[in-house]
C-alpha cells in the first residue's frame, strides 16, 4: 500500500488521523478553514494556524471507480472507488478517500453500483488513513 508523504504544513493532518481524528487547518487570525494545508491564509495572509476538529460527516460530492492499468501497488485491489467528500462543517473543503464497508475493509468491497453522489458518509480510520463509510440513518 502506498503511504502519504507528509510535508511540513500537512504533517499535523496525518498525526491526527493516526489518532483517529479528522482535523482541518484553520487560520488563527480570521478563522477561515483551509485544505490542503499551507503556511499562509489565502484570505487574510496570516501565518498563524491551528487545527480544528471536524465531525467527520459529509456527503459524496464526486467519485470514480479505478480500473487497471494502475500503479502496481493498487492493481491487485482494482476495481476500487475513490470518493470526494464535502465536509458538513466546511462545504468548500473536499477530502479524497475510499468508500469502504468498514474501517480496514478491502478497497473493492463496496459495490460501485451502490455509490451515489450526495450520499451521507462519515470518516473512519484504519492504519492512520481516513476512509469513508455510509452513514446509517
């Protein structure tokens, strides 16, 4: 499995994810949430930042189902989905991940024909990576 290579600005995101928390960088000056993480606020140009906890709930904004040819580390898991999730607390922030049947389940386990744009999801974590599962009503 390929692992993320955190940079200085994004390292806290992965540290929180390893603890099972979904947090997003926010400007400590104006309070604007931002993703991907970066050193300077695009709204007020402040360099002060903090990491705010999110509920981990959102909706599928878009998705794709990957099929071979793929990078060798992923080819054996194909076909699998990649979803773009719009967070409830920050609709302009969209995170990429996989829709799974449960934390740590195989990437291809969720039936692609069951994925719907607008479907409610929540974050789960496995091995330090955020994943998404359908939110039960």
